C-alpha cells in the first residue's frame, strides 16, 4: 500500500496543482467578468486584438469544438482519467516525459470534468488572437501532448545515437582484430 501511494504521490501532487489552478482561474472569471465580457489590465487596451481575458461557456470539447456534447465528453473524460490512473504505475519511472504528459492529460480531463458536472458547461477565458477561447485545463492537455511528442522524439534520437555508437564500436573492434592478425602474404 505504501509503495503504491509513493508511486502515485508526484503524479497526484502535480495533477492536483494543475486542477487547482484551473478551477481557481475559472472561478475568478465567473465571479468577476460577466458572461461575454472582456478584461484587460488598465493601460494594456492595445493588447486586446492579440490577447485578453474573456468569459465564455463551452458545452463541447477543447477550443469550442463539438458543441452540446457535454454528456459524451463527461463519459470520455471519466474513461481517460481511469485509464491514466490505472496505467501510470506501469510506466518506467525513468520515462519522465510520459509521466509528466499523463499528469497533464489527467489534470486537464479532470478540470473540465469538474466544470461539466458542477456547471453543465466548461468555462473558457483565455483568448489569443483569432484562436478559439480556451482555459488552463485545455492548455494542460495540449502541452501534455507536446511533452509526450518531445519525449518520443528524444527517446528515438537517443536510440539512433546508441545504434550508431554500437556500430562504430563494432567496426573499430573489427579493425583492431584485423590489424593484430598476421598477414597471409609473406615477403618473398
């Protein structure tokens, strides 16, 4: 039991921090900005075309996709959370990118699931340019995918270097073996 708890502890702390940040920022938006409203710090109005805080509700997936799918996305988020919690202890502790990505994916799914269950919609508030409005949970899911891809790329790169290194070691061993063997041609 203690080993299982210690296995999950970093994952739970990391995920909980993201979930808390997500829920706190959504609460701030719901409490301080009317639905459809926008907020920018004084003096930064020039930033409005590029980035702003807005209050938007979303009944679909990340970035406003697939509207009115609240029930389906609640079930999918629950399945994702269960699968990640089940699979996490089986991941090699040295595979930091997969562990971080799983924590970010789980936190993002849980953050939006909490909104769906408590408010029947997800609060979105980060508006950047013409990109769809999103929240901390959506960003966590997206960055989690990027971390996973980065980890896969780094692992493949290390494996390729290892193969090249192994091949050059084999080739240099063959050269040293060949140079130590007597030649078949003797001087006449």
